[in-house]
């Protein structure tokens, strides 16, 4: 039996899988609110206890985390947890445990995804010996690459979501100027993420306050536009902004989401060039499947392809949206299966 985990800034998925030559098969999957727990171990104990599973029957565990991993230790970016593979394995009595970046885990899922779990944005022509890449906007922005080594994809992680955001248009330059005033430095995920949507919304509505200590979601409820509604909660504000834009309730919401989609497409195209992803670029994360009409509007691919002398190249690269919401968990199970087989 395999144990897989996908730890995100908002929710964590835990799953028990059985090995299968083609793709690990799920036995049980549980969803948890990440910040309801002080760490991973109590969450896993609760999950295994609920299904009466003895940890000693688990041959390997893979833990995907939203953060950088160094020497099998990860300090999560948006969660006050330290995840140490050795400590987790010893504390739970696991035979083997490994910690990997959550986008690396998602990358492990790419080769086993079925056609129905993908939505094609650009057909392109996948080169059999080419590399691939994954980009995923959610609570933050994650990026991973898949090197093609002798016909087999080898995923590796990055922290590209924390790289500097590159403005391309006069309006984006204005956006960067405003975000620089607020945050001091503008990373990619200040723009391309759920909080990034809120940042752009505040920019187009001119609702940013003053001072450098404003958080990404620090919008005054009283100043929410009528398109978004006067709900005082911050829950799903990015989703409400999208609905306002999609239905044309507010021109500032329309502009905000157009800026978001265009920036997302541009960064995906940048990744295609950096990874030389001639086997395909995959759009993951929680946002993309919810905004398919916006991604299919043309703005995303127009920005993806606008790469000067490389425009013809990126126009041939397949681009797909990952529809399976548990793909990161599946990828962690794929890696756990490989760990189990290499014992």
C-alpha cells in the first residue's frame, strides 16, 4: 500500500493507493483544511485511524508540499509548517518517506493522465523526444519541468513563482508600479495567483490603500464594486471577480481578469521557452479548470505566442489544462510507487 499527500496553502489531500503497472489506483482519499492542524503527522494519524490502517503496511510515502525542499526538509511557503521526511517517517512508523515540491508531484502525474483529464487549448505537435513543463496558479504559483531522458520524463522542481514579474505592456507597467509601491518587490505570484487576481482588481478599481504593509487580500469590503457584491467575507473573492468579469457586470473587473489571463498566458509561454517544452505545457492548479471560457477566449494563447523570433516555435507547442483536481495527489502516488519498487 502507498501513502500520498498533497499539502497546499488552503487544503491538504491524503490518499491510500495500491500499486499498478500503469497508474496507482486510489483506495481512500481524504481532504483536510491545512491550517486546522499543527503539522502533517497528526493529520496523517487521523486519516489512517479513520480507515483503521496500520502504517507498517505502507511500503512507501510521498509528500508533496507547497514550498522548497532541501535535503528532504521543507518549510512551506504559505503554511507555518516544517516537514522533515525523516522525522515524519520515524514518527508515523513508515518504511520509507520522501518529501517533494507539490509541482514536482504534479509533474509526476503528467505521463499517466488520461485524455478525459485534459482540455486542449492549443493542439500543437508534440515531439516524442521533447521536454514538458507544468505551471499552476492557485493560492500561489508553482512551476515544474519534465526533462526527457532517453524517452522517460524526469520531473524537477523550481521556485519560478517567486521570480520577478516581467511587465510587457504600458498597463502592466502601471500595475507593477502600483504593486511595487505596496509590496516593495513584485514577484510573479503577486499577479498570477488567486491573491494576484485580487491585487489586479484593486489596481483597476484604484482601491489599494497606502503604506508598504498591505497584504495581498487587504481590500476594504466597503469598497468592493457592485459587480462583485458587498459580501464582507474575503472567501472566494477571486472567483467573484471572475464571475463579475464573465457576466460583464463591471468594466474594471473585465479589465482585471483580462490582465490576469494575459499575464498567465505570457508566463506559460516564457516557461515553454525556458524548458524548451516541445512535448507540451500543462496548466494545473485550482484556478484554470474554473475559468476555461476565459482561457479559451484567445487572450491566453495570444500572450503565450507573442515571443518575437520564437513565435513560430511556441505556436507548435501543445498546451493543455489539467482537469483532474487530484492530479497532484496522483503524482505523489506515482512517485511513492517508484520508491516502493526501488527498495
